[in-house]
C-alpha cells in the first residue's frame, strides 16, 4: 500500500473532514480519540492513535473524530502553524501513511494554480516556486 494524499478545505473554525477512505484504512471510527503532534521541521500535524516518540513536539492535545468524520484544529494549534488563512481558498493536504498508521496534515501550496502577477489560472513556468503565466513571463523578459 502506498501513500494517499487528498486535498480538503479547512473551515474558518479549523474543522477538516478526514476522508472516509483514509479513516477506513486506519479503522478510525467516529468518536475515536486521536493524538495530534506538531512537526516543526515540516510545519505539519501528524495524527495518530498512539503518541509519537520521534522528535516532534506534542501539542498536548487529543482530538475527537465527530459523527461526520471531521476533526477540529484548535486556534492555538492553527496559530502555531500559521494556518489562520488569509485566503479562504487555501487547502490542506491530507496524507495517509499506511505503514506508520498516521495521517499527516500539511498546507497545500497552491503556487502552481495561478500566475503571481495577473492571477490568471494558467501557469507556464515557476521561478523559485512562484508560478508565472506566458504573457507575464514575456513581459518580464522584455523589461530585462
Ligand atoms: Zn500572468
């Protein structure tokens, strides 16, 4: 079994729906308590049933999966991650790691979805992870 990544929006209150396919793979049911730990190196949240022993620093919080399969990241956690979204279109990538029996939440970088200059949703090239469309790339090239 390989890793699976699904992208989901996070609500203003920090609620994220964990897709049933991922929950099912780990047999995580509603009302289940899971532990959220913070990985400062990658700025991600690792969800697991057991406490992480690695170098990640525990939040000291446990989260409960609700009826619908959602968890809510408290504001202090989102503060720590910098996930108090300016752009509501920002999404979280949810990655299942079957052999570690964890689900990792990370901010999905959407630089490749629209041009940084004109905001057109077409990307031709990316420079240092910044997406630029053909028109703007040509304009920049002419200006140089
Ligand atoms: Zn452009």
